[in-house]
C-alpha cells in the first residue's frame, strides 16, 4: 500500500482492525437474517461514533 514508515503502518492497522471487528460478524454459522441484523447494528454504532447523519 505504499506506507513510508513502520509507524504509519502500525497506525493504519490499529484503526483498520478496530473498524473491521465492528463490521465483520464472528466466524460461525449464522443465518442471513442474523448477519443482516449484525450489520445494521454495526452501522448504527458507526454513525453514533462518527456523528454521521442518520
């Protein structure tokens, strides 16, 4: 990805992993409905944290 320093890479990974953990459901057998509900809740939390308009 063209990171110029190890520090910038670590900064990116720390933020990316936190966001990814919010949006990606746990790896287990889930119904499509359960996955959909997980993503709706994740998006609502993301909007609350970032202050995005609903």
